[in-house]
C-alpha cells in the first residue's frame, strides 16, 4: 500500500466516527488517550487561537512569522479545503502522507482502549475531531516541532484542543455563531471561548464588543494572566491598498513595524496581521522585546490564507471567500468595496442550512448586482431554491443552479460581458473548497472559454 493510500485509509477511518458537528463537552476523553500516549501535547510550546472569524488567517500568519524566526512549527486548523492533510501543517506544508499514517498506527491501539472505556460508561466512542486533534498532537511531537499553532475546533473551554496548555491565548473577534452549542448571547459565547486561558498565560485579543471584553478581562484576572487588546496595547497605525494586497504599519506590544507588505486583501486581514504580530511578540519575548524588522517582513510577506479573498480566475476575475456567518459576510462586503475596483459583482452563493442564511444574504446583497444560487455538495446544505427565495424576498432576483459548476459558468459568462464585472463565490467553507478544486480542473486563470 502506498503512503497516499495509507493516509486515505486513515481519513476513511476518521469518517466512520461521529462527525465534526457532533459536539459534547467532554475533553477528558481526549485527555485520557493523550495520557496513554505520554502527553505529546506537552513536548512543545503552544499558541492557542479561538474566536468567531479570522482564526485560520491569524493562525497562518502566526505560523509564518514563527518560521521566519527559524523555528520549526506545526499548525492545526479546520476544516480543510481540498484534502484533510491540510489541517496538520509541518513547517508550512501539509503533513506528509507517511507521517499521518505513522501517527495513526501509533495511536490506534489506544483508541480501542478508550472506546472500550467509553462504552462501559455508556458514552459514545471518540469522534472524528477528537481523534484528529490527537493525531495533530502526536504528529507535531514526532516531527518534532518547536511550536504548535493550535486553532480551536468549536468554542474553547471544552474543545478537544483545550487539552493542550497554551503559552499564548489568542482571541480573534467574537460574534454570534454556533448559538445552539455555545450560547445565544455574546457574553455566553465569550465565556466558553475564554476557557482556553491558562494559569499565568499571555493573552492577546482583537477588538471585542464590550460584553466580550469584560468576560476576557475577568477570566484573565482569575488565571493571573496578562491581557492586551487591539486598539489599546497594539494595533494598525496605517493601511493602504497595494498590488496583490496591502501595505500596513503595525504598532506592536514592543515595537513599531512600518510599511510592511501583506499579500492578502481586505481591511480585516490587516487587523489579523496586527493580532498575529502581538501573539508572536508575546511568545518570543513576553511582549517586551520587538521582533527584528526583517523577520516581520519575511513572515508577513510569506503569509497565505487559502479560501479567504483568494483569486481563482482572471478574464473575468473570480474570487472566493469562505464567509459562512454574518460577521464574515460583513467583512467580505467591506473588502469588495475597499480592495477591488469593479462596478458590478456577481455572487455565487451556497450556504449550509444550519447557518444564519438570512444574515449572510443581508450582508452581501447590497454589494452585488447578480446572484447565482447553488446547493453545496453536503447533506448540511441549504437548497438553492430556498436561497433564491431569500434573495427574492428582499426585492432582488436570483437564478438557481443545481451544481457549483453550473452556477460559476453562468456567473463567468455574465461577468465576461464587461471588464468592470467580477465574480465572488461565498457562503461556505465547503463551497470554497469545491471552488478551488473546480478552478484548478478548469483552469480559470486562462480566462473564460464559453
């Protein structure tokens, strides 16, 4: 069996487990298997990241900045866009098939032990995400890495990633999402997310709503942790458009970093970069020593954020963004105005039914001219007809397309009629992954061939 086949077999075994939407506050089950494995998550330093939007982009920037320091890094994010090995990065690259298969072989005997204990207690077996977290911890230890940049799966306090002790806790903006599991107010959601703050940790946070800020300050005080908020201790001091991204100036916790190039679109990515710099300053020098200018430049210049305002096609321009909640959709809508020079946008829209579909539509509609709805290739998908109905209830017209390929063909044909038109694909991380694969198969960067 080849290494690719071995890795694919691991993914098949993970898919036999309860899926990522099956969430139960029970991190002690993951702690149990990690104990049997001699706690691999304690063999490296950890930067732990939570929030509602911007987690993955911020995590990737932190990872790039740490690698620019010459550190060997692991990066654990979710979900993946094309292949599950993207979720575990080692030194900036998806984990090797052989490494993920070897890590599975290492943990598999202990899975049986813990599953048996759970069954005896009347509890459900270990889940997809619980085991993926264990795989990430083991793979990072085996690499080995100096630092693991660790993105929370959902929430924080009882998330399986919270079996690691973060040296630095990072909070991206907190907003409403997963209300059925995290709570129906910002305060409740912030309380769950604040659970990643460990005793004596260093904490950095994006600007937050007052009720979220109050929760984070209270938790930090209870844990004797230091906390710094964007806009107070650090932040952006300048931001301007540049070819392929933006020029930013950052006021860090310990230093000033003027005129840095960030190859990402959107004002929110500039704020994510400031948060990432503050996180790295905290890890490397306890927030008291500036980062060398060349390291900041290299780290930010090397930052990528697949599926987030990512250019997929030209002639016509096609951009994809994973905006999957109203807060993310609002950031996307602002970026379409601020970062691009088009008169009309065609929106290819696909959303999961368990998301705030109306909220997403309300944020995006004012910035687009035409809407092409489709059904995401998932059992969780909202039907394209239902999305079109939402659009039409708001006095706009939408065309319905059974597949993403059909929707994009129609949108690209529409956009090809004028150089002042472009296409944005948005509404779901899963849809973003589909779009990236389709763009590669059809070579959208060669232009429209209709």
